[in-house]
């Protein structure tokens, strides 16, 4: 997972050391030597995450974090405090300032990389939900704002078989829990876990089963995928903690547990869960405004157009480029003529299901019109887009479609055109034109294949004789 990381430290050797570690893991690294420079970089570059030193002259890391979180334009950038201080009071100060985590020098590489990947993954998911809410807001008035600091009762599930540790956690979390369920085995936790749980606290040393398998299972289920997971571990269990974060756990706390730190981390996760739920509810509410294709359940052309405008604006504001896939069913008219339009409709619905299964969770799939579909892929270069496109093509071609009333499965293939946003000056019309030209080349190249922009001169594509479908961006 590539991301842009801003490293802020007034000691040059610290910046170089952290920068080298991150670069070795293929992250893009930005640097700043003081708080004012960090704020300026964030305002322009919008990094995916900030690694922020606490002890700096003039403006310390706590103040930088407060200013980042107070600015709506940068408030959703994850901030990880990095300092030589290990006092619990400093950790709490950082968390109260809005920091997402607090690492102590010398930084453990395993914890660093796992934390960075986890926070970047969370940021991208929340960005996508916010963008979709913003798009839907053009069509309806939706409730907004961040969840209140007064959270109200939360439903918490605790997995811990150590009686003393469990008693301490229960005593700490009870004031914020309207319903605190305590279990001592992974099997019991799996039985009690459902979408109503707003926080799951998991002891890593539980004897009854594998806590990490429970984390994995919770992320594999659509019902519990968004339930925050807070791991509780010993300091020597860092490799398993890193694995837990990679599997989808949201945060961790080390023993001996400080009550104030546990309260702060639990409160942060509950607030995020409620924000995520609000974004999802607003998004679902807006779909009633005919932004969904009634046949396939995918976004329709109107929504795709507005969403693409949002992606283009993000690129223009200094974000990374994005990719567009246009794909079209090969010889779809033959299916309709041979088996009827109801069979054709079933094929289109199955195409939509397979596309959603093969694409990433933050990619947007839409029905562009007729038998043509579109995929918008944020923060994606051409190389990754081609890999995803080929995976999609194979998933369609390798397994014929079983259709009601048709005696034998129907072989179906698609042709795909791939294009990327080359710079911030690109327009939605231009990137759609490139994808359409590439799709036309795939059709001329024998179908059941993909082509990317720019297409080769010898591909048999006429670039100018006829108007391209993608140029019609005036949506009714």
C-alpha cells in the first residue's frame, strides 16, 4: 500500500532515518523541520499521514496536532506522535490533541509500519465515504457534522480471561458503556459480536482460542466489518500486534493499562464508528434519489459523473492521480436476440456482481449505459489499474453464466479500456475520452482483452472520424 507520509522533526538525522525506513517500504516521504513548515506542507500537499515529533522549538508537536485537527481541510489526516517521551501524561496530551497514535523513540519498525498501513487504510475508507456523502449532498439535504463529544452510552464487547485485568477494564469502560458484554473465550465473543457492537476490546493472551483469528473473522463478515477492535497486549508481543493491525484491528494498548489512556483510545474508536455509521446512513438515504441503476444495483451515470468531478478536484488540490476503466460486453446483442431481454438482464446483473467482487472496496463501479460499465479507481496508477482490469476480465471470461430458462451456461466476455489522469489539468471529459478510445481499441483488437491509453498507432483505432460516446457528459 503506497502512501505519502510527512515526517516532522527538528533533528535532521531523525528525519533522514525515518524517511529511509519508510522509503524502503515504498512510501513517498515528505519532510518538515518545524511546526510552521509542517502546517504549510499539509495545507498544500495533503499527506496521507503525519509522523510528528513532539519536542520542537517555537511550536511543539501537540500544538501542531491541535491546529491540524481544528482545520476542516486537514482534520482527517491521521497524526502519529513520535517522541523520546514515554510518560503517560504525554501520551494523553497527544491523544487529547487529536493524535491517532503515539510512538516512543527508538521507534519499533514493526509497530511503525503496521500502524502506518492501518491508519492509511482507515483514512482512505473515510475519505471515500465523505466524498460519496458530498456528492449525494448535491441532490439532498443530509445531516452532517462530527459526532458530539458527549458520546452517550455505547455497546462494548470485552474478550479477556484474566479476572484482574478484566475487572480493571470493565471498571474503566463502564461509565461510557450502556451495555458492556464480558466474555472469556473467542468462541463466546464470536457469538455475541454483531453490528450493534460499537467497540470490541480483545485481550491478546486469551487462552480460549486465537484472538487474531477472531479479528480476521470479524473483518471477513459484512455485518461486523466496521466494528472497531482495540487490542490489549504485552510489550513483548509486538510482532503479533503488527499482524493484528494488518488483519484490521484499529488500535492497541499495552499492559500495564493506564485507565486514562484506555478511556481516550476507546472514546476515539467509538466516535469514529459513529461517524462512519452516520456517513453510511446518509449515503444510503441519498440513494433513494435515483442514483442507483434499478437493474444492477450499481451507481448510475448521473452519480458517476458527479463522483468523477470530485476525484478530478482532489487531483487538482494536490492529491494522487486516479484511473478509469470502461468495459463493455462483447456481442451482447447476440445474447438478447438468442435468449431474450430477460436473459440479457440476468447477464448484466451477474456482470455487476462479479465486478463488485473483483474490485477493491474503495473503487466505484457504475453502469454507464446499456451493456457498458465504468469503474473509478482513486489513488491508482496505470500499472495497478491494468492488474485490476485483467483480474476483472478473467473473472468474467473463465466462468460461463448460468441463466434462468437457458439450457446451457452462456459464455460471456468483456473488452476493457483503461486510462489514467495524467496531471491536475485533466478534465473529466478528457479522461473519459481516453478510456473510450482504449475500449474502442480493445474491441478492434479482437475483444475479450484490454487496452490502455495511449493506444498504439497500429491498433486499428480511428481517433477522429466519429464522435466518441464518452464525450457525452451532459447527463439527463
